[in-house]
C-alpha cells in the first residue's frame, strides 16, 4: 500500500470552519496523514487545538513550522492553508520556499497586486500549489464539463451562475469569527464576490472551458456600516459570443448555500445545483428534459460508492485532495502532473483575483464594462 503523505495545517483550530473539512477530505481516500499544525493565531489556542486532534508537532508560528518541518527526516510533504484570506500568500510563500507543497483555500489573496507578486515569485520548479475550489471536484460537475467538451451542447450561448446565501443578512454578532473577518476588507479583500463569487466564476470557467473577456459588475453593501459588498450582479461577455451572468449574494434571504449553474448552447442545456449535487439536468434542443444521476446508467462521473448513495461537499473536496496527492507523487518520481488531475492551481487563483479586481473596478465606475 502507498504510504500516506504527511500533511501539515496552518489555521483550522478550535471553532474554525474549513480546517475540519480539509482534515476529513484529506483522509477520505487514505492519501494523507495529519502530523503537524500551526492551528491558530494564538499560542494557547494552537496548543489546545493540536492536543484535541492528538497532534504532537504543534507550532505557534507558521514560519517556525516551515523551517522545523523542512529539517525533519519525517517532516511534512504538504501543508494545507486554511486561514483567513490575508494570510494565504504569506504562508504559502514560506512553505514553498522550504520545499513543501501547498494546498490553499480560496481566494488566493486579498488583492490582485499581492497575488501577482506572489505568483511572480513562484518558479516552475517550485513545489506544487493547489487551490481548493471544491465544487470542481463534484462528479456531476465533471460529467457536465465532459459533455460540453464533447460538443453535446453545441456552441455555448448562455452561462448563468448564482451563488447565494443569507447568513450575512444582518450585522453579525461580534463573536462570529467567520463573519467578522469576512466583513473586514483588510482580512477578506472583498465581500461576497471574493468569498463565493470566485467559486461561481471558477465553476463557470471550469465547466465551459471559456474565460470571459469583459464584465460589468454592480456591487452593493446592503447592511449598514458594512465595508465590503454583500451582493453582486455581474454580466459577462465571452470572446466566443457567449453571454453570462453571476449573482453572488450573502443577503438573499431563504438561501443557505445555493450554488446553481445553467449553461445553454446551440444544441442543448445543462442545469446543476450544489444542494442536489448528485443530479444533473440535460436537455437536447427539441428533446425531453433528462435527469442524469451520479453513478447512474450512461454517466461516466467517478464514484466512490454506487449511485443512489449520495456523495456531496466532503467527497468533492476529497477528490481535489486525492488528485493533489497523485500530482505530488508524480513530481517525486520526476513525472509531470498526471492528466486526470483537475484540482485548481495558482493560475486559477490568479484568474479569481483578476475577476475580483475587475468587479471592483467596474462597480466603482457605475457598473461600466471592464476588460478582464
Ligand atoms: N472552499 C470552501 O468551500 C470554503 C469554505 C469556507 C471557507 N473557505 C476559505 O477558508 C479560509 C478559512 O475560512 P474559515 O471559514 O474556516 O475561517 P475561520 O475563521 O473559521 O478559521 C480561520 C482559522 O485560521 C486561524 N488563523 C488565523 N491567523 C492565523 C495564524 N497567523 N496562524 C495560524 N492560524 C491562524 C484562526 O485561528 C482560525 O482557526 C478562508 O480563506 C475562506 O475563504 C473556503
């Protein structure tokens, strides 16, 4: 059996959200073992969090962690970065410089300038960098992507994405740590467009294989005294002639984590919702609407468990982790990244930051069209 890769984690301490998801995802296919962490911004919390997870190698400073782990004979192979956005590139740089691969959560940074500066400092021979736009690991998303690539939809015309939530519809409780950094521009960079709009944007580019050329964005902060956007309506023009829109909102009352994408071409259309991730609607022009299911007859999407047993958010995340492991092992053997690895990379991180930057510029000019 292949030995699990040794994983470290920065962020994800007690009370944190996504660190726990990364830990589960890393274990699902048995490809990683968590062995070290700098789990929190304060020393006592970091130590307590490590103890709760049974981690003996606990650090209270990510720089010290990178240095120490790089010197150990059984030091970590890869680090997961699950801190608020403003830390991502600083932490990633330190670990890449120490020869350690990086799996970082999105968005890449708080500004396009910082993201570009970071990307410029990463050489072709640097350790690998992955970004967890987890929805791109969902089997029916990948099925849809293949259907588009094989020409089943014809020439694409419409790309309609919405990612809407309601949990920031009011000023948050100051003790809600997830809400407080997300509404602080210095820590988050942007609001709904950065937090969930970048997922919507990445999903659209991943599925269609096309990147918009122009966009016009109307960003709003509905909640008084909020300094980041909490709602965004964005129009997009593709060089192919296709047209798209993204609606990203955290004040859309009645929606929990409602990510939906509809794509239509000259020959057919697709409709997928992340709250019902095992099902994909497909209609051929003039034909009946068909429901495709994960693992069902006629679908080729990868499965861990037979169709009818739902897979969701955690498994999609796990697919990105397992593909990252495949790429890391290939690199160790001097081989290129295998073709089946679709886990987003630094390029996707830069594209996400270009998207945020263009949205901010457009909205500041009364939703003028801005070239991407
Ligand atoms: N892919 C997804 O679906 C998804 C979902 C949620 C969050 N995220 C991303 O994950 C990241 C974290 O979000 P969250 O909701 O888990 O935030 P969170 O506030 O719940 O957790 C952040 C953690 O980082 C720690 N931290 C902060 N500074 C640190 C430092 N200097 N050293 C070590 N640890 C430090 C905090 O103590 C905390 O444990 C964000 O970038 C967010 O955009 C992605």
